[in-house]
């Protein structure tokens, strides 16, 4: 968990500064995860690690498809879930999203955009109910970057909470 947390700290720096997590860093995290899992739990455990990663990607792909999560966020979530057992991974993801949600609401209040975003969300939900088709939530890249939360930071905090023994 400490190795993963160190990688999350570096990922967070890239995510906040450049709004992108380099694929080279993701690949290094993946290789380290495979080595760590194989070394600590045996070669067969690598299959369970890969299964957790695939399930994570499958679950969160729809959020990527509508623009709610970036590809780097999903890859980072998947690799982090590979480092943990299934139950710890669920807690890790849950706490990460709670922290990101709280940060998002605080930022919206500070920017005085909360009402505007709630109205936009309600229009989005009404459109989805009428058409039954999900659409991309943000209209352009600049708006998405301004409105988004870099998820690597909340994942880092969630990992620290996990190291502290909460989950």
C-alpha cells in the first residue's frame, strides 16, 4: 500500500499540473503491482489482481464514455485496486469518490457556480430520461478541465486513510 501511495503522490502532481497522468507512469505502476503481488502472494494471485483491474475498468468505463472520468483516472483506479484485496478496493474507491465529491462541491461554492451546475445537471438528467441515451456531460475540453476534479489527489488521501487503518 505504501508503494502505491508513493505512486499516487507522483500521479497527483501530474494530474493537478497537466490534467494528464503519463502512460509511462501507469505502466511503471502496473509492472510494480504485478511484481509486488507475485512476490508477496504468489504467482496465482496475479490472476486475481488482473481480475480486479478488469472489473474496475468495466465498472467505470461508462463514466469515461460520458466524460465524467478521464482515461488516466480509470487506469489509476484499476491499478490501485490491483494492489489491494477486493473489499479494501471497494472502500478505497468509495472514499476516493466521497473526497472528490466534497472537494467538488466546495469548489463550486467558492466559484459561486453551484446553482448553475445543479441546473445543468437537472437538464442533463431530464434529457437522459427523455431520450434514454447518455451524452457527454461537458460541451468542450476547456469547460471540462475547469469543472473537473483531479481524482489522483482524492485517491492519494484515500490511500493514506487506508494506511491509517480505517479500511
